């Protein structure tokens, strides 16, 4: 793979794929990102290229919104790269471009001053090749004004990468992964409006997915990776999560069990038309009979009554029936309504556990306050 192609693949799969830069998707989709490979043989020629590319961006007829200069000859030496950054910044200032353009920079061996070399957070500034990224300040300002908590993006990115770990960073080899982030974009998740409802009414009275978007994306990735073809959700609220997942994955079997609490709070419950549905208590003989008739289910998500006894009982009941994975929402136990889930999850020692706990970006947080835990009797 050529250097320019490698950097473009990195933008598509890592920068946009993990939403490390929330402003990158639009110019990428519009084809307004310019990537060139430097032909310079020394630092002075690199700096001349930077000025030339800035002048091109400044042309009113410019076809690009931003430019990335790829400098592969600096890939092997991080110290030389750091020296170049300082000189490039000084060159912009001397040329009178301060306040008009900004430089971002990436290197395949980038290491933060306070981090170890193997810290996954370093990948926020790592690229397959050395890159100088030229941005227009007016677009940076616009992003800062329109995106909430823009100043916390670096902390959010570092927290996300540490959560998913280096193995969770998309590979640049092989076919592109499915863009689950884009597919989930139309579905509203727990955001600041939802949080305000929760703080005002002591419950989230809103018809939406009552989960952290980043963790829903993580759940979708798990479903994709493990070829989940049948799905049961115990406790659906208004049905937005099971509907979103079925819309994306078109399960062979989709099912839901709920007591209809959302309707008592004046909210509609919308479920997939082809869903098999049980209305009633998940701790009942009727539910057991219904669940037995449902047959094998790849993934059961337990998100109903969050008390310790109820979660434990739902686990014990659903464990009896053919399944591959049992999952639980709110394993972080961040408020008094969810401590029971955390207690049960922490006590669950048998089998194998996977945790999806990611920064709650839509609340401006760089940590998880919900979390999804996935359990299996045997290794996946």
C-alpha cells in the first residue's frame, strides 16, 4: 500500500471510524481532503511545501478544506519529527499565517511525554506515516463553537483508546470494516437532554435508546464480530435499541420481553414488526414457557429490573435455555438505581466476561457511567 493510500485508509478506519475527530467525516465524504506525499530532501524543502500548500488552501477556488502532507522519510526518527514541528510553527508565524492556519501532526512512533511506549492512548497521534496536517483556523473556530466540549476531545480519545486497547484499533489491512458508527447515527441515545430528564424526574422519560452511544457501537461491533443472528432483549423501555439493532443486522430471530412500563409513563413502545414478544414478568412460569418455545438465542440482553435480586434471577432463568451470550446493561452501577447490576456482575465468577465500557461522549465525559457486560459459559 502506498503512503498516501495508507494515510487515507487510516483516516477512514481510525480517525473517522473511531470518531477521533468529529469534524473529519464531512470533508472525507465530500472528497475535500487533500493528501500529498512530500518530495522534499531536507527540512527547508518540507517547510517550503507547507507554505505552498497553505497558499493553495487560501485560493477561493480550492477544492480541499484541509491538507495532509505525508513525510515518510521521518518515520524512523521521532526526535527529528519533533524538531520539524517547532520549525514549522515558527515558519507559519514568520509568514504571517498565525491565526489563519493551524498545524496538527502525527507520527508512527508518537509517544506522549507522560505515557509509556505501549500506551494505547499514543494512537491518538499515531499514523502509518509522518503527517503534517494543515487546518484553516476559521473551520477550527466553527468546530469549537458548534461541538460541545471540544476541548475535551483529546482526553476522550485517550480514554477511548485505553478502553478498547491496541487490539481494538481498526487494522489498515484487508477489507474495510463495517461503518457501524454511521449506521447507528440516526438513532438517538442517552445525551444531555436525556440526562436532564433523568436529573429532573429521577428517571429518563424519553423515547430513545437509554444507553451510551459509544457502548451501543461497541455492542454492535461485538454482534458483528461474533456473527450474532438471534437476539432477545429482556426489558426494552420504548423498544428503540432492539429496533435499531434489528434494522442494522436483520436478525434471523428477534425477540423482546417487557412489562410495558414505558406506556404507563405516557411513552409509546415500538418494536420490530417481525419480533416475537412476551408481555409480562420475566420471573414467571409464562415467561419460562415462552422462552423455551423461542429456542436457541445467540445473545440475550438483560436490561429490565436493575435490583440485585432481579438481575440475578433473570440471569439464572435465561441461563437455563440455549444461548451463546448473556449480556447486562449498567454494570458500572453509577447511581443508586444500577448498583444491583454492578454487584451481580462483580460477583459473577463462572464463565467468561467481556466488558464494553467507553467514555460517555454525549455527556462530555471521558469515562463510562453505564457499561455493558457480556458473559458466556465458554470462550467465544
